[in-house]
C-alpha cells in the first residue's frame, strides 16, 4: 500500500432467527481496532410470495472515543422487491 504496511484486527458476530420459512431476522455486528468504529446491520425479511419480498433494514455506525460510543450515522430503509411474470 502507498501508506505502508499495517495490521488490523476485526471482530465480527452475527445471529439469524428464522421462525418460519417466510420470515427471518439477521443481525451482524463488526468492530475494527484501526478506526475504532462499531457497525451494526439488522435486517428483517418477509417473503410475501416466492419472488416477492419485503425488507426492513437498520444500520448504525458508532465510534469509540473517551471510553464511550458516539453515534456517527443511522440509516433505516424499507424495500419491496416484486417479480412480475408474463
């Protein structure tokens, strides 16, 4: 790299809950020691019918500074994916 060599440690954890074949909730959390940022991504997926999906997504970025986390960004998205067959 132009800036030289560096080492980074990344911690990542996640879980998925799928109570029915049509509904799932997935969350991923990631932290690295270089930026000292924590990222959270949580997604709910509902399959209306095969090929037609509804998503709700929540993203959060936090910075660790002075022994506490500070919010950097928050994003909430709703998305519908529909398939038209003809």
